[in-house]
C-alpha cells in the first residue's frame, strides 16, 4: 500500500521498560546503543514501528531482537511526545512495561549489549528521554505496591 500525504507526520516507536524482581531487588533491563544517535549510551529496548504491525507487536519484536527476551505480557505505560525527544526527527513513542523474574538476556540487532541494572544505580544519563520514562515507570511500580 502506498501513502501520499500533504502534511508532515511524526515517526512512531515503542520502548519497553522491563523490571526484574528477584529476592526483593528490583532491576531494569537496558541496552547499550550500537548506533547513533546516542551510540554507546544505555537505553530501553525499542525501535521504530513497521508499517505492517501494531505498536504492541513492534514492542515485542524490538524487545526480542535487542535482548532475546520474548514476552507476551506487556502493558502500555504512557505515550511520550515531547517535540525534541529524538534528534533524528519528530518521533512519538509508546512505552510499555512488564515485570518478570530473573531471565538471561543478550544484546542483538542494533543493541551492542543488554544488561540488568539495579533500579537505584542506573547509568546516567540514559539516551533520548529515557530518564523521564524511568520516572514514570518507577511511579508504576509504586502504584502496584513494589518499592525499589
């Protein structure tokens, strides 16, 4: 299907905030970016929506490609649409959240590395607006009775 539009449109991405809770310790899954922008910085797994998938399918695909983690239980967290959140152009992201036990992960696709980080000891700053996304995700944990 071809598309022709008179007006500019933003790109759409999906990002995944995956928490692991083991013995009361809360960790979050991050990937080290292999490409610009923010090459070498840590970020949430995520990426651009393909034209033939839903945003939920995009989130699952990007999570699987970048970390090897295959989850079916992603919950929509929030839409982030600050105008300058991505230096490549106007990009809106739908952030998803999940809570899992301990699982092994490995970097893949455009992620140089994937690793679990203690929620209170994150690399700083995270790429894009992921520090802001992390604050909202911490509020999600509190609302669900999980203290970090």
